[in-house]
C-alpha cells in the first residue's frame, strides 16, 4: 500500500515540473511580444513626430549650372522630432535614382552650431549633380524631380532646368 502514495507523489512532482516549464515558456513569449509592441509604438511615435517641408521656390533657380553643378534645396523641419543637423537622416531620390549619401551635404542655416535639426530650423541640402549617374556634365535641360524621405515622411520637389540657367 505504501507504493500508491509514492507513485502519486512522483506524479505530483512531475506535474509541478511540467507546469513550471510551461509557465516559464509562456512568460518568455509574453515578454518578447511586449517588447515588440513597445518597439512598434516607439517607431510609430517617431514617424508621427517627423515632418519636413521643402520651402525652396522651384522657379528661383535651385540649380547652379554655371558653377558647381549643384542642386540646393531649403528644407524646414516642421515636426517635433529632432533630426541630424547635416541631413544624414534624409533618403534622397533624384529623377528616380537613389542618391548616395556622399553626393549630398547639409548645413543648418537657421541655427548656428546646433547639435540637432529641431522644429522650425532650416537645412540647406546640396546635391552634387555631377555625382548623379556618374555624369560630369551636370543636369540636362528639362524637368527634374527630387524625392525626400525621412522616418516615413515623404516630400516631392519638381523643378525645371532650361538652357542658360
């Protein structure tokens, strides 16, 4: 008769070990899901707080054909998210082709020596036209498009280059 309580005790201990393993596995899974939800929330907040606006006038001659062959755009941070002061957060697509980061340079014009591109600050973004598609002749006459993207915010700027600019 003593064997019955021993076998019940062994089954009881085994069931406790299994239950502890299941609880540990579920707790780990819940922690991972919780962390993923937190990360997604931070990403969504970052996207909602990011907003930039191109304030350059397309008819004001954003392209320097007679000098350095550069396209210069003025971009204002109208969101509350602080961006890199050199514009390195921006992804630039020019006439459908991705522009390498080494073909662009940015400088804050409204905040001297600032460590971040904050709300209301203006960035002067310069795109080296000679670095686009390996061309050394600058931009061809006609219509051109610059597409900017930062943290999900997208802006499109269109301008025209005519002979003699």
